[in-house]
C-alpha cells in the first residue's frame, strides 16, 4: 500500500492471545527492503487473553508504494488472534 513522507497514519486492530504477551506493530518498506518507515517506530502492545482494541500512530519519514503493516508476534510463546486490522491516513480510525 502506498504511504507518503511526512504524513501520519494510524493502524487499528483487535487482539487476544492464549497467554499474556507483548507484540509489536510497525510499518516497513515492502519488497526486498524491510526497513522501518517512521524512524524506529516499532510499537509494543501488551495482549491478554481477552479481546482488546489497539491503535498505533506513525509519521513516516519516506514515501514507499510497497509498504506494509507488520506484526511481530514471536517474542514469547503463545497464539495470537488479530481482527479488524485497518490502516488509515490521520490520527484516528474512527
């Protein structure tokens, strides 16, 4: 998905896990580069066994038409479920 330098984007999602654990959400350059878009803005979320809503906001530092939203779920054991993943321009998914 294309994102543009200097603009702000917000990701919203719901998550739960089989164990309490931390996951990370970030934007990166797709294709073969896999570099963070937004300096070092990799956000941690503490996920529990109950469904919770999360949002993360970035201002990106470069334009990229192959970018992606990514989730790092492998810091600790446990199954993570994600629902309603949305990325919008601006500071709110509402």
